[in-house]
C-alpha cells in the first residue's frame, strides 16, 4: 500500500470555503469603512463651503445660492450641476468638489438667517448652516 503525503480533496475544499467566508466578511467591513470615509469627506466639504460662504458674505454682502437666486429659499436639490456651480463660484474651479470620489453632491441656498448647505448621496443627507451646526438624515 502506498501512502500519499498530499492533501485530500475534502481538506482543500474546506480551506477554500474558509478563505471565501473570510473574504466576504472583509469585503463587507471594507464597504462600511468606505461609506464612513465618504460621509466624513462630505461633512468636511460642507465645512469648507461654510467658510467660503462666510468669505462671500464679507466680500459681497450676500451669501451664494447654487441656483443663482439672490432671494431667500427653502430648499435645494444637490446634483452634479449644483456641485460644479459651487466649485466655480466659491472656489474658482468647477472640479473643486470631487463628487466621484466623495460620492456626494452638494447645493446651497440662502435661508432666512443666513445660508444652508446640503450634501446627499441619495440615501444619506447631511445639512449645515451658517452656525456650523451639522445634521444627518438616513446615514
């Protein structure tokens, strides 16, 4: 009788199954990290927009609204276009807000007390105002 020193098919299948389970768990954890990082990046961009709005007010006497309106509004809808408008008008470069990497779109409108800036990726909405207070919904 000859004795083989290799692995059996069952042993190999068990190892492959364990590796598959570990990679599935790792992928889910990685996706959670990416989503959390994107949310933090969107919050950081909202703070940057808030600082630019403060500069806009001190330079021109009014806040910037991504729809081009100079009147008090009640809401705006974040999109690629409004994100580009904010980049162009407040930062001098339409591509300033990297919506692909952040995976959020931005808009801003003039409110009764100052301004409101909104970031949304479709499920998570983050809002900030002239006081710097940030609220999240659906995140």
